[in-house]
């Protein structure tokens, strides 16, 4: 029986022999295994990448976690190839954050980050307020664009949470995060 990673998820693609052999091999083997997955696996790919990426974000002091980032990028790349609009363009929001979070000498690219954030706003018709939060945190703050930072947070603060029916909770979380970022602003500027 193949070993499934991440172990807390039991999706069929994670436990298939092809995927298990790719997961245990090189990043090229992993990418090849992921590239074979079609639209049937879109939800599993996204939510696996989302959860795995969340674990990495909470484990940034763990070198093993950082090594796993390339695998999460492969999952999210496949999501983007299948449907870039899935869950409010979540794969693009992930890539914008990754490109913006890393310094250029470690492979970051602020302009790619900006491109992903702008595309995400287009996909979500400016209604998914968490996009503004990540844009402010991982682009505006990283490039020291204080005016953009303030503008992005102001959009969140001044937009009704119900602008995206059914997702008011996520937009309320964005509003809370905007408040936190305002309080942390002096650390970046």
C-alpha cells in the first residue's frame, strides 16, 4: 500500500500508486505525477495545496517545511492550469503571496506578485477582500509603497462585508486583518 502525503488527507489522487511514487521521488517526479491529474481532482489539488501551504506558513522556522514549498507550488500550478478562477482565484493569490514574500535574492519577484494580485482582483471583481490584505502585506509593504498599502487597507475598511454574498465571514476576517496591518504599519515603513 502506498504512503500518502499529506497523511491527514485521504483523497484518491494522494493515495494512488503514481502519485505516491512521485511524492517520494524528486521534484521532477512529483511535478510529473501532479501534471497527470485532470479537472476531476481540482478541489483535492487546491485544498491539499491550501492546507499544506498553511502548515508551511506556520512552520517557517523549520527547514523541512520550506523544502515542501516546491511541492505546494506544483499543486497550485496545476490548479491554475485547470481553472485559475477556482475559489476566488486562490491559486493566483497563493502565487502572489509567495512571489511577494520571498526576497528577490531567494527567488522572489515583486512584479510577478503584483501581477497575480491584480489578476485576482479582476477574477473576483474586487469583492474578495482578503486579496487586498495579501496585496498590502506581500507587495505594498515589501516594496515600501506606503500610499498603496494605505489605499488597499482603506478599500477593505470601506467595503461592506456582504459585497460577496455567502462569504461575509471571509470578508469580516479581511477587515480584522486590515486593522492588525494598520497597527503593524510602523514595522514596515
